[in-house]
């Protein structure tokens, strides 16, 4: 009997889709190195900390933005389309229904920890936010190149984004992330003189 490593398979699948996206996007955006790998690592740290199911969290993190990566539907609905795509992918591997539903819940509820229905949802949603703080250069790229923010506006743009992100974290992650958050704000935003 061949035993497949579902996580390895999904990793390979997501990486392949990211490669396709990168080769076709105007800005050659690298979803893995700019975003997914951070969510993947941070969600595992939270899963460890909160005693969540590691397999569910890993698959949820890998698949949470699959609709954006595969360019299916609008950004606004990417959690809905992501859930549909994730189901199609996991079905191909005969992934058990009960576990599949829990992964799909992570994908569907990843856009705010306020939507989390269980600890695995929460790990993915919080990691999705912490991933922004892990990759500050990407935020500057987003400001200057994607949102046409001017130099004199970039500080307030980043500040608003940081505050919104921090507020979207679950209460428990807010508490553990607080010191790091304060430090990041101080260093990145500097003193507002
Ligand atoms: Fe997302
Ligand atoms: Fe994301």
C-alpha cells in the first residue's frame, strides 16, 4: 500500500501554482516567499503554543489563499472560492471528510480571527496577520508600487495598516505578540515629530 504524505503533496501543489502565478503576473509576485511561507511557519508556532492540530493548521495555512494564487474570482470572495478549490484538491487525495471540513473551515475563516470557529481557524487567521509584520519590505512594495502611496503618506498608511492588523488578532495572540508589535511600530514608523 502506498501511503501518501498529504502535507508534502499539498506543499508541492501550492508551490507549483505559485510558480505559474509568478511567471504570468506583471510584477512576478512570489506568493511563497512574500506571504505563504510566513503564514505557514507562524501558524505552526501558534499551533504548538495553543495545542492545535498541526496537520489541519499546516494544510489550512498552505491552502488559505489558494483562490488568489489560482486567480479564481475576486479578492473580496477569495475565502469562499478558496474553500471550493481546497475541497477539490483534498478530494483528489481521498482526504477524510471530517479532517477536510476542518481544513476548509481554516480557509473559509482566515480573513479575521473574529471569524474563527475553533483553535485551528484561529492559528491560520492570526498567522495571516503576523505574516505582514514578518515581511515589512513587502508592505513598502505594496505601498509604493501597488497602492501609489507617496513618501509623505507612507508612515500614516503603514500605521493604519499595522493598527488594523493588530486589532484583528485574537486576544490571546494580541497579548503574546504585543511586545514585538510595539517594537516593530517604533522601528518602522519611527518617532512622529
Ligand atoms: Fe487571504
Ligand atoms: Fe494570506
